[in-house]
């Protein structure tokens, strides 16, 4: 679920880069430069959080299976 929300916010942030403050479409080179910064932020900065979340969920799942036994 965390990844889904992260991807949703990342997509919205990148879509917002398609136009400038006046609402005009930006050039591809400007869009790419800014989009890579957003992508880098979400993929590097949130990677540890995603890793920790996945580990915790796996542990909870394993514990639940033991409880059911």
C-alpha cells in the first residue's frame, strides 16, 4: 500500500512538471531535467522506507501464520 501511495504522489509530481507557472507546456529537455530530480528523490530517498516496510510486513505475516498454527 505504501508503494502505491508513493507512486501516486510521484506521478502527480511529474505531471505537474509538464507545464510552467503560466500553464505553458515546457520543452522535453526541461521536463526531463526536472522529472529526473523528482524520480531520484522518490526512488533513492524512499528506498529505505520501502525496504523496512516490506521487512516488517513479512515478519507480521510470518508471525500471523505461526499464530494460526
